[in-house]
């Protein structure tokens, strides 16, 4: 099951998300035959993407991208507001090693690409830390100025992650609303907690005043106990119950995640039209056909001479149509 679970820890002034991805992994990973260590980093990045894009409400796409000069050259994950997720990596043939060996010295970028004329957002930081989770925590501290704790895990059959953020002082209501906005259902307490009576998440997040450092230190200490094995072993509610056993944790309706590539004939056709007829014709003359493989899913697209002629003719006819109407 692929899902993103929002939750709130009202007594500690914190909110977060848990993610699990178990379906579609073979389709996304299988065709490239990634080395094990590269697959590990890509898997963790895929688990991280829904956590980072959870508050995204506008139509568009969130990109998490790494670029470096070491064994791992490029790593990209993309997710939209509907939580449709995909990812890929490019690497040296002998790429191996841990996070630092593969990615140290590179750049990590987070980008939001809205549809239409919306403003594009990008933040970039140098890769530091012993793991991707640490690098992302540092990114949040520097770029977003949000105290954030992240844990990630990737295996052949499951990607999982946990993100907890401190609610900014004076903004508890707004942040809590974001944590539960995806759900039409009422928040509920985890099993074993006093939760029979409905508590408004806005009121619960605000608590009795500003969140003090002791509460965040408590959350920080408990999150330090979370291991990759814990993320692999437990469901979201089980994990939260085990970590925050003495705290009230309120969970919201989980959101489904779809691990799927969004490439299509229309997208490839638009790309060819963007290149222009002369450029496409030169490829045809040299290779006999235009062959394109999607970097994410490996699907192949092939355009021969007749396809190219038809494509550009249809585009020209469409342009003439629009000119006539005006």
C-alpha cells in the first residue's frame, strides 16, 4: 500500500507525516538495474518526496534533485499535488558506497514548478551530512528555517519515511490546519490514548501557549531512537504509538500515493515540436528515425519520417486554425 499519513502531536507543538510505498517499485526500478547502493539512495529520495511536498496545494510539480561529480551524477524525484510520484538516477558503472561516497560535494535542490503562470520556487544547498535525511534536515534549517526531523528507509520491497516539524511560535493553528487539510474526516487519537472526544486540531495545536524548547527536545530525543528497521517493520500508527507512547498523537485520513511515470505521446510530441523541424529532420537523416526513451520508466517512443511529417503538419494546421479564428 502506498500512502501518506498526516499526524499531530498537540501536547508537544509538533506535526508530521509518515509515508509508505510498497506498490509499483519493480516497474519504477526494474528496467534500469541500478546498483544496490544507488537504488538505496533513490529509494530514500522517493520516500522523502511525499513528505516534503505534503503541504503542496497548487497544481504543479515538486522536484527534489541532486547533481554531483562523484559516482552518482544525477538523482531526480518528482511529485505533484495528487501525489503521483516518479524518480530516476544516473551513475557511473561502478557506483558504490554510502551516502557520502556517492553524493558528497554535490548540490541538493528543491524546486516547485506551478502550472500556468505561477511563480517558480527553488532552493539549493550543498550536500552535507551522513545520510540523505540529515542533508534534508539541514536544507530545512537553512532554506525554510523550520526545525525538522526526518528518518528514511528503503528496501527492495518497501520505501518508508517519517517527518516531524516543530510548529512555529504563534502559528500553531495555521500549521495544524495544513496537517489535516487533506482529510474530510475528523482527527482521531491512536489506540490506547484518551481520544473519545473530538478535539479541534487548531485548538489542539495551539495548546496553552507557545511551544517551549523542552517539548521539542522531548520530540527530538524520541526521534533519535527511530531506526531504518523500525520504518520497515511497523505501520504508521504502530510506529507513532511506539515512538510517542506517552503522548497524544492525532492522525488524519491517509492520502494515496501513486508511483507512476507521467510520460506520454503528447509530451514527447510537444518536445519534438519545441526542437523544431530542422533539428528533427537532421536526426531523421542521420538515424532513420527519432527514438526516445523515458529516463524515468524506460518506455520507448519512435517517430519515423511519416510520423514526423504528420506531427508538424498537424501543428501547422492547428496554428492556421487559431489565426483564422482571430
